[in-house]
């Protein structure tokens, strides 16, 4: 992607009302997560499923029922699943300044810190881009201030699964043309290419050369339309790359392969993981 931002996905964030419940659901299919500790806000905590390429899934929740999270509160309270995505940048201040010159709202950069259960302190700076919310339509940007290997490590549970890293994210938007135009203007993204995706009821496009797809509702009251009414423009699915599809199918509860453009995807098919719409693709 052109400009200062390369769209290599850093993480996809999953919000749930009880961290232990969603972490337990992953563990039940052989994908045990690693507890990452408490954020410095004292309210939220997190767990990660780390892949070999350094990308990861992050589960976030409040520590106690009824607490108000300072980020992604509505997603957390309603167990909304995928709520945000991020990309890693070398200098979040420089990138933020550039995006602001393009007329983009930028919240930050702001400092972030958490302490791992082993006492290691993780520090970074974050910037949230766009008017839609923190990492919803636009990714939030992160620059590590402590070694990135301290922030996330490869989870032992992915050994032998074939899962190697985050491949792409699917964003639910009211209008794919408008969203694609904004990504082209702000990030220099590729042209939108229509793709056939059976799991999504309306129009779906992939931004050429980017790990980003956009989907909009059909004319009816489908699940994409309901998600947009509930959360606004937001990630609604993500794909994980597998270097060994046979191993992934042997290890994980996956649907039969279905079309995702010129590729095939198999979706995690165990409740409540099915509702997260996490797909596995060869790569």
C-alpha cells in the first residue's frame, strides 16, 4: 500500500463479555490462548492466539461483570466478536501527521502499557484513525516502544495446526464503493475487485493487492445489515492463512470449503466460534 502505511495486519481484536468463556471456546478446539495480563486502565484484560508470522488474535474483555470498558464497550457488553484490527508502523507520530493532512480524524498517538503475568511491562503508542470508532473501519496504528516479541509470542497450541498468520480482514460497510474510494485516497489502496463469497449476502469486493475485503448488505435484512445497525462499520470476519490445509482440517472443526473469490475458505464451525466468522485459507 502506498504512503507511510503498509497493510500487513498486526492483529484482529475479538470482544467478549467474559474473557474466560471465549478463551475456553478456543481451547475446546485445541487452540489454547495465552493470557496477556491487565491493561493499565485496570478494567480490561486480554489473551492472545499468536501465529508464526507475528500476527495474532486478541481477546479483550472487562475483568469484572458490569464494568465499563474505555474501549469497545458495546462490543464487549454484547459479545460482539471482531471489533477492530491494527497495523504496525515504524513511527506512529509521522503517520498520524500525514493522515491528518489528508483530513482524517486521528485520536492520538496515546501511550499504552500493560504488565504481563510474568511481570514484563509492554509499552507502545497507538493512534485511532477515522470517525467510525477505534479500529473499526480504519485500522488503528501501533508503534512498539518495547520489543515486539515481548508483546506477543507464538502460541504453543498452533503447533501442528498449519495456522501461520492472519491473511486478511473483511469489513462490513454500508457502501463498498464509498469505502473503497476512501481507502484509495487515504492509503493508496488498490482497485476494488468484485468477488464471489457465499457466506456474505450482499456485494463483496477485495482491494487489489491488499489484505482487505469490503462487504455490504443485500437488499434484505441480512446479518450484515443487522451488524451495521448494531455496531456501525466494523470488521465482520477475518481469514487465517494455513500452510497445511490438511493438518488444519484434521485439527480443527471446519466447514466444507466454499468460494472466497479465487480461493477457497473453510470457516471455524464450533459455537461460539462460528459466530466470529474466522476462516482458514491456503497460503
